[in-house]
């Protein structure tokens, strides 16, 4: 269970970094992005800091806010993680 919690934290932190970059690149405020996807600004900022694990529907809405397909957003998150990173325990 400890490995899962660590991996989850790593993933959510990578997600937050990607979201922060996307928002900075778009030069939009958190309030503006949150409004566009019908989400509270607090929820959006918690996601950006890696403290919130969004539901899949929320993940899709976030992708759409940046004119991305969900699979592209997921790809960007994986690019933030170490090569060959997995959500499961490594067999090394």
C-alpha cells in the first residue's frame, strides 16, 4: 500500500506541474480557467499543487479548458515522470 501512495503522489505532482505550465503558458487566471470548466478556483488550485486526485470527468474538463484531448494531457503528465515510470511497484 505504501508503494501505491508514493506512486500516486508522484503522479499527482506531475499532473500539477503540467497544469501550472499550461495555465502560465495560456496567460489565464485560475479563476478564468475554473469558470470555463465549471469548477471552483480552489479545486483547480488544489489540482495544480498535486493535492487533489480528480475524477476522470474532471480530468477531461481540465484538458478541454486547454484545448487538449485527455490523452494528450495524460501524455504530458507521463513526460513529467521518470522514463519507464509505472503506477505499480518496480520489479528491480
